[in-house]
C-alpha cells in the first residue's frame, strides 16, 4: 500500500510516506469523517434540517442531453470515486467509527426529477430545499443526490434543453469545497466515458488517504510531522478555559448542546474606500488579506464578547499529500485559532501576532481536531467553538462565476449555475456565529457573509445589526483619508478604543419620545431608580440594629423679616400642587405575581389631608428646633410608601401656634419628601408651582397632555438602550467588580453579616485659598472643576489602597434629567454609574487628570443607563464591590438674599443647609463615600467623607480625612509651582507628624555598653533577666518572656526539623496583627533565617510576586491568610504547631545553640510600596 520515497539529504534523513492505492474496501473512518458523523448525532440529531449538504447546481448552457445519459454520467462518477458510495457507521465490535465502500448500483444515489420550474422563485425554493433537506443516509453510503430540474412541463419530454439544471448535492462527509475542481474534471471525463468501462484500480482512493493518515499518526519519532504538530497545539491551547468555548453571549452559561441548525444570514459589501485601505495595510505590513481579515474579526469579537481569550474555528484544506490535491473527498480539518488579545496594544501588534499564529497553524494544521482537543478532556463531547472564520479568494471560490465548463460527446455544454442570491443564505448554520470574507482580486472588492444561529440570535434584524457594527469597526480602522497618513489609524489605535456602538446609537436617547401614555391611567411599573431605593431600604440594613431613615428629604425654610404667609392659603396651594404632580400621592407596592415593583396613583378625594401629613408644633430654643429637624431627617415612621404617604408638611411655630393663622419670620416651614418620589432638583419645580398656586389659586396643567413621572417610568422600561449597554460592557471589560478596594479597614464584614448602615461623617471646608487655587487651575486649563476633583479622588485612592491601579467606584448622578421634557416633572431622576480609572503609577497628575476627564465625559454620555441594567450584565457576581466606594459632586447656591424664594408677596429663605454636620448616626449604603460640594454663590468648596462604622473606627475616618486634606494642599502647591507634571509617586499621604515619627524611628543610632549581638541573643538575655515580665500584649491576650521563649523554641525547631531552614535563608511571614506575629518573627531569627514581612492586605498577585522575588520556599501564615498562597507556594499555619497537643516538652536547646549566626548577618528585609514600579527589597 505504501511505497518509500528516499530523500537525498544527509544520512539521518527520514523516509517520507507516499500515498498509494490499497484496493481496500473497509477501514476505520478518517478523523474528519468521524467528526462529522459525531456532530450530526451529538448536536443536530433532532433537527429537521441538514447542515452538512453541499449543493453543486449545473446548468445546460448549450445543446441538449437525455435524462438517461445524465443518470449514466452520475453513476460513472460514483463508480470511479469510491468515496461517493462509502458508508460511515459505528462498529460496536471494534468500538470505532468505520467506513465501508459499497457496490456501484443504480440505487446508490438519490434521484429526483422536477418539471415545470419556470420562475426564479420556484427555482430558488427548490435549490434551497436541496441545500437543507435530509436527503442522505450515510449509514448505507447514500451520500449523493441528483435532481433534474426541467423548465418544460411536458411529461414526454426526456431531453434536457438549454436553461435546465442538474442539481447534484453531496453530503459533506464525502465532499468538500476543494473537491469541486477534481469533480468537474471527472464530470468532463464521464461525459466522454463509456458507462461499461471499468475504473482504473491503481488510482488511490479516499480510503487510502485514511490509511495514510493513520500511519502518519502512528509515527512515534520525536521529529515526525504529527509529533511536532502535537507539541505546537499543546502550547497554543495551554491554560485555555474550555468552558468558555461556546460562550458567545457574555455571562450566559446555559447554552444548549442540541442545536436546531437554523439561522439567519446577511451579505454586505465593504466600502471601496475601506477595502482599498485594507489592501494598502496588508501590503505595507507584508501580510496576507487572510491575516488582516482574521485580525479584524478578532477585534470585532473582543468588543462583542468582552473576552480577551478568543478561540475561533478555522478550516484547513488538509491536502498536504500531493496525491490528495486531485481527489474527491472530505479532507478539511477544523482547527482552533486561539489568541489572547492585548487591549491596550495597537492594532498592528495584533496583526503581527495573527500573522505568526496563522503561519504556524498552516504548518501544523494536519493534526486532526480530535487530537487537538484530546489533551483537554474534550474529545468525548467533540466540543466545537462558537464562532468560525473563513476567507475566500474569489479566483478559486465556488462563489465565483468562473468558466468551469464540461462538454459532452454530443456537444452539450454544462456550466456552474451562479445566479442564486446569497444575501440571506439558506437558513442553516453550523456555528453560532460565522463570518466569511470573500475578496475579488480582479475587481478589488470585498464581500462579507455573516451567518448566525437562531438559537442565539432570534431575529434577522439582530444579524443585520451585527453586520453594521462590523462595518462600523472597519471604518474606524481603515476610514482615514488616503491623502493624509493612511496607516495612522491602523498602526496606532489601541484595540480598546475601537467601538461597536453605531453613530445613531450614540444619540439613541434623542430618538425616544417622552409623552403622556393614554393606555396608562393609575398604575405602572416603578422606575429603575425607584426600584433601587425601594430595595436599598429593605435589604442592606439590619432592621434590628438600624432605626434611622436613609431616604427622608426635609427642606427647611423661614420667612424674610416682617413677611407673613397664610397657613390656610398655603395648605390650599399645596393641594393644587399635589393634584398636578401625581407622584406626590403615589403608592409603591411590590406585585408578587409579576415580581415587579408597581406605583399606583392614590386618587384625590374630599379628605385631602390623607394624601399628606400636616403637623404643627412649637419650639422655644435652638436645641428644640434642632431636635425637630433631626427627627424629620431620621425618623423612619414619617412615611408609608404602600399607602402613598410620601409627602409631609410640618409647621414649627415659635413659642405658640399662631392665633391669627399667619406664619411669621421666626416660624419654620418644613417640606419633607420621601426620596423615592423626589430628588434635589424637584424642589425648584415644587416651589415654583407652589408660588403660582398660592398667588393665583391655580397651577398651569393639562391633564391630557402633561408628561407624568408615571409615563417616564413606563417608557424607560421599554427602551432598548443598546448603545449604552455595549458601552458599559466595554468600559468594565476585565474589571474585578466583585473585589473591593483595599482601603485601610479596621475590620472586615463577614459574608452573612448584615450592615447596620451606621456611618461616621467628617466634613471640612477647603477654605478660600485652596478653593481659589483649584477653581483657577480648572479654568486656566479648560477643564471642569468636577473632573479635577474626581482626578484628585482617584489619586488619593491610589495612595490609600497601597498602589491599586484599577480603581472602579460608584458615581452618584443627582440630576439625571437628560431631556428637556423631564425638567418640569417632580420625581426621582437619579442614577449610580461606575467610574473606572485605570492609571499608570508613572503618570503625572496632569496625565491622570486628562485620563479622568476622558473617562468621566464618556461615562456621562451613557449615565441614563440604569444601574440595575449595568449590573445585570454581570449577573454571575453576587456582590458588586464597586458600590462600596462612591463619590459625588454637588453644586448648590447658598442662602443669600438673591437666592430667596417668592411665595406670593413673601420671601422664603432656605434654612442653613450645613454640609459640615458630623453625624455618626447617618445612614449610607456605601462603605466609603466622598462628597464634594461647590457653593456657586461663594465659589467655595467643601468636602464630606462618610465611612461605615461596620468597617471603620471613627479615628480611622478622621485620619483618612486628614490625609485627603493634606493631599489637597500638596496638589495645590504643585499647581502654583507648575509642578503638576511630576510623577504621582513623588507625592505622599504621610502627614507631618507621621514624618517626624518616622524620622525618630529611623534614628537607630545607639551606644551599647557591650559589643553588638544578634536579635535573638538579646531576646534570650531579656528572658533570663525578666522571665515573668510581660513580653507582648494584645487586647486581652499576653505572654511573659518565658512563655514567649517556649513558643519561639517550638516553632524554631519545627522550621529546622521539618523544613530544613538553614542560616541566611529568607522566610516570609504573612499574618494579621497577633501574638503569633511576634512568635513567628523571633522563630525565624532563632532558626537563623532572614525575616521578610508580607501584608495580608496586599492583592494575591502582589504577594506571589514578592515571594517569587525573594526566592523564599516557605511562608508562615495564619488560618485567615493561608488561602492566599495556593499556587505552588509552601505555606505553614503557625497556629497549627502551637496548638498541637503532642508537642514534646523536650526542646533540643543544643540544636538551637549550634546555629551559627553573627551580628553582621542580615536579620530582615522589607519591600518598598512599589508605587514607582516593581517593589524593591531593602535590607
């Protein structure tokens, strides 16, 4: 069967196997045949379609031919090419899939004859059915079908004439696209061949390729082609997460194994200008159009899937053996093109990676797909990637209208029929997402075909939208002017900056029509903001501990001196305002059947006072008034959402209730709202309407056309917001949303521990000079003050978290009225959005400021996207840590005379809304919350820092506020001295008193009466001197010197005996503050080791980096820190040896005494913070 072809190379040259005819009729199936056989049964067995049909329609261009002659030609082809009559089935005896060549009989292929096909629609339907119908039985070898399509309707007409078709369909298990050329050559010969002429048996058949493939795989030489391929694919797929191979939709894990095979397709052309730029890019980078097209597809998938480890299926012709190039059969091997995207690298970096990958795959693509996945326990499932890429050169494609013709001995001319519309495919798909790019080298045009599974994409519009996104991305890469720098975009644009958001989606909210909805009367779903507030009140706080309201919004006013207001007239005006703004008498009830929070309007009735609470009280002292105001802000009993009691009206008289029903300047008016129906911007709308109602006894309102908050909430629920959804998925790519920032907590919250919601609040004013410096810097550099304060906050967090560079916090959007129609509605228009800053420690503050400005500006464009919908894109995360740290920037006008509010002829003056009230009982959802306030009238800045008392001591929050104030002064000084371009690491959070303390601690120059000695020797001396004195104390725990020495000796001997610690060896220790920490330090010193402390608050990857840098082979840990070291790092729990009951009481003191350590040896090393780069060890 196989002959040996000797090479003339050196004496060590190996002999190459050559494919020859074996005359075998049975053999194991080829790996490609096995893959197709298994896929049909594993994935598509329940489908009523066939995804493995290959249609070859031939049209008679000239002459005529009898139907009988056509059947004879087809039978000749089947007889000469045994693969067209080969059965593939499972053999239970051998437990393998095998192929069996069947006899060439008349019933070995399917035949059908259709007459009267006169219209193009009829023909297209018929050819589509040929493409998708289940016509074959591969178990019996029926893998070919011949369908005669005759335009004539005459039943006695047995001659095919010009325009009639012969549609030959193959099962893919026996035929691939590269078989087209040899098939057409065989068809030409068959047209001239005598039917009874026997085929030449010496010509190799497909079964011989199968045997050759088995021999190649059995070659065990290290340098054999297959062994080299195995090693290559092992390296390519190493560490790949195979569970993600079919996760085309991010976060979706419930993908069904059984597929319908149905799909949607679309065809589209690439703009000629873009196509020209692509060819220029390929030429300048010396790459193929295949490499460039695949790189574009990778970039598209990265943005679409939000995944940087991509695995795309590709087809390899796999006709490496010369004899197979002219053979009919299925040779195509499926290979996984796996690549890791580096988002911040430019596009040309991706081009080089793909070029190298595709070149290597072409060399090693002969290894069957089953062998590629076999090393990763995926062979049993025969798992397929979710997406495929295919590139066609139209010069050799089946889609090209070439001149491949066949002429019979009677002069009849056959040609391939190309007039079918490929714009929407045939309705079947093999992969979830497939992209075919076909480039015509003659016309220099490029056409694309996108096929999507209906199991994932449910509408044709979804596929058309994907195509538009792909074209939009290509425009970003290659749409620059050819006369300028044509390669600038392609070479320099980082992949992360590409966007799939279409231009019309950027302005998607402009197309939304906010109007009164006639089909909604008194009931609608709550808005996203209302739902968030409702859930916050019920879920985050421990009701047993928290008796403080978080969402009461009292607004306090008093009258200008000598001005008065009528109490009755004011109450009547309030009734009119409530009648106009239905949100002020709206109940919120959770519908258990619909699993939805609903809002319902409480209808006005004769007893209007039920819709809001009117309270009258008196005060005589400021303390009494303060208590009343505090009660309005914190009392949880003032509102009842289920009854629609969401507004409260409180009149506080000075000394006594007015006998004449008039309010004077010493009286206080409190309007109190529940936040679920009211935001800060609503107060201006409320007061304007109240003024009109008081003065005229009416308010302007059209019940039939006025937009209500009800309508806004209902419309918001229906909006798709596709552009915003894609933006936020892109913005939060690879963000660890479940990992909180490493703030200096005093304690940690357990997984099942409830929040009390209690916070400590520290407030301070920036002062006139500091405010002026920041306002001036913002104005002179054409940036907003908000962006400047955000940049300061991120710089502060960078230092506070000990150098975290990926910082994501929640930003409160307090006035989210993004459309003019919403600016006259009372309601809750707030949102929380993530604000993510990925900074470089080497940046200057000026660079950080530019980055924060860009991020904040782009984020604000999509601030209308509800927080719930952002988080729903990461439904696999149970706790979203980004909400634990928040910030907000609020501009307001202080209470000066020109800010007074008119009610009729009287002026209301806002009560002093002090932002500097340090109230430790305040409630807040975030663990750490920074608020920056700007007084627009005074041009002054102030700050409030809130810290959860569940995690922080008040002293810690005070220290944090001092550091923030300190960094403000440093940055202000840098701005004045024009030093904002200095690296950020040159600025420090260390306070002046701490710097002095550090200098004192570092002043270690001391005079000893005796010669210098080792640390552990001095420790033993102190034990001998004061054995019963306290040596170490922590909270309620303590050890005497004698007890401490005993523990140290036990642990030291354990290190020496079990871990063979030798003098000078670095031993790391990562423990929380405890007695064990001291025991560990002294034990390392007594064993002769070098102590290296590690912080449990550092991220795991940093700890691993430090251990690797020290080359330490052992880490002493606690039970709480041991889990941080699980990747090949040996860790030992100190507590396990100290609590071990069988520890011997006989301590080998002589063993410890024999350890040779001198005072000149290194005792410990510590690491720098690493804020300027890689942490450095200091002795």
